[in-house]
């Protein structure tokens, strides 16, 4: 019984604090200038090209082109792996 009464008193205290908080007015703060300044600063930084990333991408592009130059002739010279088995049959059928 005592616990219920203490809980009820705590709840009433909470309700009183909540009702008084509902009546308070929040202070008005103008943060528009700070937000706009932050947005402008970020947009300027985002437009700058990141030099290490561009260098790495260029090196990767050069490596890919070189690899393609060496791989294309090898790809053209690849034959059907089973072709050597059917070649004797074509000679017999002639």
C-alpha cells in the first residue's frame, strides 16, 4: 500500500511538472545564417577534385588499357578446346 501511495505521489509530481512545462515558451533562436554558411562551405569543398583519387583512377585506366591490348590478341587466338578431337573425324569422312 505504501509503495502504491509513493508511486502515486511521484506520478502526480511528474504530471505537475509536465503541465508547467507545457506552459513554458521556448526561446527563439535564429540559426539560418549559421546553417547557410555551413552549406556553402560544404558545397565548395565538394566541388574540389580529390587529386589522389584522380591519380589512382588514371593509373587503373592505363593498366586496364594495357591489359586489354595484350589480352585481345590472345583472346582471338583461343580455339575451341574440343576442336582437336573432331579434326581426325573430318579427315576420315573425306
